[in-house]
């Protein structure tokens, strides 16, 4: 049995169980590893990132495989294969590989090669490899869609009509929803970041509705009461509790907010929130001073 360094925060029983899981995972990995499917991934990755000629010439292929970007990506493939084999230290590696595939703009063919390799490590009928392929392929297509939608907004931004302005805002809403979908498919760990994209889509949709003369209204059954607030003195706390904001104005049952995500001296961003939701985010002066070392510069208490 392989000897592992002792983890100080584990009891004897827990450490024994941990080493048993690692040994079982490594045994499973080596028993099911296929050099043929792994080499197919190597060639496919080099073809995507360096070109077909480098992938076909053995010496050039060897040099390409030593490049940091390619080596790091292939190491992640091994990590995910270990994750599929049950290695306790490799949990979550699939998300890292998905994001690396997006960043490298790998082809769907290469994604399929990676999925074929993972099939070696899971029992027949297990959805691990097929789910991976579907997530990676969908994320790559969403990313291509993002570029297309962004290109359209460069045209709609110059339209001088209410319908055109509304369409421009709706396209940005679609962009943010696509971005949220891409993050979800690629295993983004930050729920706050995903929620920011969803909230940005809601803001853009509301702006588009205003161009059409349709102010978004709250669902009275779901949110029966509205907070009674005044602009400037009303302090807010972000959904993830990491930065403060302040209400700058209130119109049509909507609070307009300035958020200080990067500190009081840093860049700010504007937002809006239905008055029915404000109560859940209100922050007292004392708590704001305690959490963030002071009050926003435009606070008027």
C-alpha cells in the first residue's frame, strides 16, 4: 500500500478511510487507463492549438505537448479521469477542465475525444462522460452565440427609435442570460457572479420595457408589501454580503442603486431593485461602518 503524508486534522480512522479511497481510486484508474484514447486527445488538442502539421509530425508533436498551456490542459484531463475513478482529492476538477476548454476554444471533436477517454473509467450506463460532453459542447456553442449577440448590439446601439432602443436592451438581456448559461455549463463556482449576470439581464429587460412604455410591476401576491424608504439615507447590502450600496432615487416602485463593489474609492456600478425586495437588503449605519470601515461618500444621513 502507498504511504501518504499524515493530514493533521484527521483522526486515525478518518485517515485510514481516506488512504483506502485514494488507493482504490488509483487502482481503478490504472486498471482502466487507455493509452490509445489519451494519445487521441493529445493529437486533437495540438491540432486545435498549434495546427494539423504539428499534430502529424512526431517531433513537433512532442514539442507542442511540452508547452505549458497544453500540458496544463492535459493534466486536467488526467485529474478528471481520477475524479471519475473516485479520487477524493480530485472532486471539482471537471469544472476546471470545462473552463479550460472554453478558454482554449477547443473544437467539439476534441471534446468528443476527451469524453471517449472518460468512458474508460465509468461503468456502462453511467452518465459522467456523456454529461461532460454535452456540457462542454453546449458551453462552446453558447460562447459562439455570445460573440454573435455582442456583434448585433454594435449595430442596434446606433438606432434612433424607441423600438430600436428596446431591441438593443433586449439583446443585452439575452447576452447576459447566455453568459449565465455559459457559467453554469462550465461549472462556475461563484453563485454571486452567476446571479450578477441574471440580475443584469433583468435590468436590461426592464430598460427595454421602459422604452416601450411598459414599466415592470411586482407580483403583488408574491410580494405583498413594499419598503418605505428615502433615497440617500437608505443603505443596502449585496446579495452575497460582500459590498454595500446606497439608494439614489425611487421611481415607479423601483429603487435605483449605486453599488460600491470595489471600495468607496474604487469604481461603482448602478443597479435597480423592486421596492418589494429592498427590505431583505437594508443595512444599518452602524453595521455598514463596522463591515466596511465607513459610509458611502454620497451618504446623507
